C-alpha cells in the first residue's frame, strides 16, 4: 500500500508539469513549426482548387509567378514554352491529326479551367516528343494586380499530359494527366530557374497533402499540397546565376520528402 501510495503521490505531483508540457508542445511549439509566414498576405484564405466548366473540381493550384504579364510571356518564350491556341473546330482537328499522324503541334489548345469563377488568363505548353499527346502545360490566373512586392501575382495549375482522350462531359478532344503533379510543378519552376529567369523561389501553403485526388476528367493525381512561387526577371532579362529556394519549416520539409519518395516510385 505504501509503495502504491508513493507512486500515486508522485504521479499527482508530476501531473501539472505534464499538462504544462503538453500545452506548450501541442499549442505553441508544433503549430509554430508547421506554420510559415506567407510571403504575400493577399494570397491567404483562398481555396486553391480549379474547376471545369461544369463546376467539377479540377486540378489544384501548385505554381505561382510574380511579375507583369510581359515578364510572364517573355519568360516562357525564352524557356521554349508555347502559348496555347484557343479551342476551335480547326484546332481540335489539328490536334487529332497531330496525335494520329505523329506530327508537331507546339501550340495545341488546352481545355478551359476556372479559378475563383474566372477562366485562365494565360496558358502555355512545352511538347515532349513530336506529337501533341505528351506535353508539360500550365494555366495561369492573375490574382493580385499588386502583391507584397508591388508586382502582379499569378497563380497556376501545372501538370503533365500523358495522352489524349475524349472528354466524358462534352466529347471534345482532351488530355489525361500524369498523376505526379508535383513533378510537373517542379519541372516548370526549375526550368525557368535553370534558364536564369528567376530572382527568387519560395513556398506557400496550397490545398494540403492529397493522396487520391481527381481532376475534372476523373484523372487521378497526388501532391504534397504546396505551391512554389518564382519571382521573375524583367521581360526575359537573364540573371547571372540560378536562384536559391527559400526553405520551408522543418516539418513541412519532412512531409515534402515523404511525398517526393512516393512520387519517385510512380
């Protein structure tokens, strides 16, 4: 009884310390470790998910660019990306001919997506191979005319088209995406950076970790849920070196590493 009583008294004596430690770790240390100071407060509290014309959720926002429209267009031009043609009967037939006959169509159209009720302002692509069935592509929306750096801020949804199919909603020719959209995001940002078109790169919170996402065409995707933003040079002027990335908090780096490991197995 004495041993049990001593143990209980020690437990009761230590309980306030345990409670204090719990609250400090759970409500102060861990939230501070996970959180980050967003570079641009004007981007906070947004739902970073696109939708198709029928309102079905599409791909997530996963990239951002800081610069004027001219800066954006010049950067993609220098990096050998092409502005996408609008969807018409002619361009639809042309993309079919490109895939069937294995011939180039570097400015093949992309299906429209909507973010915060607006269709994309710009769309670019970079072919992989001869025909238009495989390509990197990105849709961009101007979301802030003047952000924290007094420059326009563009958010975009980047993915890699791995083949051509017909839309289940409209029957129009469309692409199916590769599930690893983080790889598409990284290739876009790294490509602009390697071309020395970027002054700085930082991360902000996106839709969050997603293992079994589906876009508007039903294609699966997975992502670490982060958005990488690049500060562009002025109208295609080159920097003298590639830019470094501002690292996110430690726990977010660990989470991103886990998703990166999963992605490498796809």
